[in-house]
C-alpha cells in the first residue's frame, strides 16, 4: 500500500472499514487509564477561579437566581464548545497547530495564537501559585504569622482582628488602618513598600518568590517530561486533593457561628438582577473561562485518547463536575466568611471581595481565627497549589503537544524540549516576581488571555462548523462513537454553527466596548501600560491574518484557486485503529 493510501473493503451494505497508515514516527502515546484523562481534564477546568471568582460573581449577579443565566450559558455555549474540542482532538489526534492542516489550513495562525496566549498565562499564573507556596510554608508554625501585628513587617497602622471586632461592637470607626493579613500579603509576601513600587517601577526580583517559582516549575517539569505517562500519574494527587480539602473545609465551615448568614449571602435569589444584561454577560464569561475551550488544552489531552472513547460522555461528566465544584467552593468559602462577619458584627459584603484578595487576604484572616489555624491554613494553601498545578499542566501540555506534533522530530528529545520550555516560561515570568510584580500580574491577567481567546474560539467554531462542515464533523464523531451517539444532532449543529459563535462574538465586542482596565487596590494604571496591554491582546490575534496572508502568497495558482486550496484540508488524521464509517 502506498504511503497515504486508503483501502475501503466493504463488510456489508451499512458499514465500511477504512484502514489508515500507521504514523511514521511510531504510534501516538495514549493514557494508561481512562480515569487519568478525566482527572487531567477536570484538573485543568477546575482552577483558582472556581474558589475565588465564581462565588463572588454568583452573589453579585443575583445569588441563586444567577443559576438561570449560568445554566442557560452552559447548555448553549460552554458545553457545546467543550464537547466540540474533545471530539476534535480525539478524532484528529494532534495539537492546536497541526489540527488546522486537517480542518482549514488558512487558519493555522489560530494554533500559533493559542500557543502565544498559553505562554502569556504561564508567565503570571505560576507566580500566583508561588504565592500559595510561600503561604504554605509560612503556615508551618504554631500560629499563622498573619494573625497579629507584632511582626517585623507590620506598620503602626496595623489593627488585628480582635481589636477591630471590639471597635465594631462599640460602634467605633477606625480610619486609615491596615490588617495584619493584608500587610503580610503585601509587605512580607510581595515585598511592597508603600507607593515605592508600581508598574512604572517594578523594582528588583523578590528572591523568595522567585525560589518558590523555581519549585513550581521543577514540579511541573517532572510531571510533564514523559508526556501523559507522567502527567497522568501526577493528576491522581493534584486533581483529587482539592475535593478532599474542600469537603473538610466545608464541614468545618458550616459548624461555625454565622455560617448560615454567609451561605444565605451566597445563594439567596435576587430575581430582579435577571433583567440586567451584564448578568448574562458575566454568566457567559464565567462558564466559558471556567470550562476553558480555546486554550488548546482539551485538544491536546483528548488527542491521546483511544479512537473509540466516548468523548460525549466525558464532556458531560467533566463539565458537570466543574460546575459542581464551583458551588462546593462557594459554600465552603462563604460559610467561613459568614463566621468572619459574625465575629465582627458586620455584614458579609464588608468582608467579601472579588479579586485574588479573597484567597490571599480575606480567607487567610478567617482561617487565622479558627482553632489550630496552622492546620487549616496548610490544608487551604495546599489545595490552592494543587488547583494551580493542574491548570499549569494543561496549559503547558497544550504548547508542548502543539509544537511536538508540528515538528515530530523533537519527540525523541521530549525531556530536553520540556526543560527548555520550563526555562523559557520561568524567565518570562521572572518579572512578575519583582517587588512590584503584582501590578504586572494584574496587567497580564486582564490582557493576556480573556479578550483574545474569545475571538480565537469564535473563529475555531466557525472553521469547524462552516468551513470544515458540521455535517462532516458529525460523520467524524459517528466514526468514533457509532450512529447512536450523541442524540439530538440538530441541537449540536445549531449551537456550533449559530448560537456559540454569536455569543462569543458578542462577548468579544463587549470586551472591546467596555474596555477592561487592570486594578489593584486604589492604584490607577498609567496610559502607557494600558497601551501595552492592548498590544499584548493584538500580539496573539495578529498571527491569524498574518498567517492567512502568508499561506495565500505561497500557494500557487490564480486568486480563486488559491482561496479554494487554502480552505481544503491538506492531510487526513492518522489512526492506528480501524475506523467504522456508517453510511
């Protein structure tokens, strides 16, 4: 049989068997067990945002009533895209760059853009994990160091929890004060010194945070260096531990005085909020970024599945677990915040906040007032570390799989390639470990991924459903799952072709119209940094039209012939199993 040829022996009038040639570089590695794949997907989708962002967004947008837009966006936007990427990766068996040769070559720039976005995320997300590592080791004392104000890093304006609680009871208003947990985070962990450091003056590298970052990348390297054979083993711990810790924290939280008030604050429906379009936008953004389509991770992870794996059932299970985890985290967090408000005789809204301060300032203070606070702090920050590591595994695996599939000769030196990738990401993130690094983290978090990824996934959905073809994609899925799976094809086609692209495009336009600005505390970012932020957004998006122009110019033929050629798949996926196509 000649290279690239296909034989189609007829078995019966309903089924054909198509044999594809084996890969020249050897068979593609696969997950050792199905559970390792599921844990990896769940670990990627469930991240730090499930602990701190979802609970506050849920409260801010109507509490229990927020479930309505949240579930609507899950059914019509988040889940269809999540399922589409799992099926696409499993059938095409390649990463985010090579997959476009098999779908629509002119849009290969999408794959490069995904790698750039994943790189930006790695530069700051791992620094957040390194903060959790710092807290984790700082908690290994008889008493957590952020409970009182008698530490070297505290200022005269510091007022601890007990003193503030006494002020609240006596109706005394304390002005211009700081808290020990706030000073621990900003002065001891970050190394901020008043207004000395900011985006204009990042200052030198904070060597303690840099060392924590080195530790994070060392862990990630040894989890990834052997591919899914090693990362699949790591997720047994990193993906399951958060649920153990969240359950323990929830049990402890609901037994505290004031816990019910915190939970009511979190879930009591406020149906009047449903008339506000911003609530629906928040729901769409939350479900989209929570499930994580478009980052190339789902493509990469599912590409190592067996061809006949039931990816539809996987999508149902993992997306359901992800959403359930958000609510589990919300109950655990707000039960403790309710206790904190109870002891201060104030409202929960006075202690809840939306940014990372919830997990690095507010929640640590609540923990500090529990008995055996060090134990609870160690548990909590170990959970944050494992949540972060899972997401990092996925993001960097998307880069690695994309590059190694595009240049397969590098697979023979995977260990060296992964080492180079770790060093590159560490050096890129080193600026975020400076004394003013928090301002750079906020800048990257605002512009590194949230805006550009919306357009990237919109283009991906259009390419799969309109250019490659929803019907053709349906045939691919039936080849894997059989004609009975999944049911209601008309629903998935409508979502992929119309609903999902439209809601992503609307989100992207709103992100441009309601231009986001990074914020940390009361600090206002200068104009030049906002310009840099938008350049970061454009740096990934520009690769899509740039590659399209390049592909058009290097393709021979007339203008019409070139356009037709660059829209047609250049190669077919290579499968080592028989493919049953039902006709």
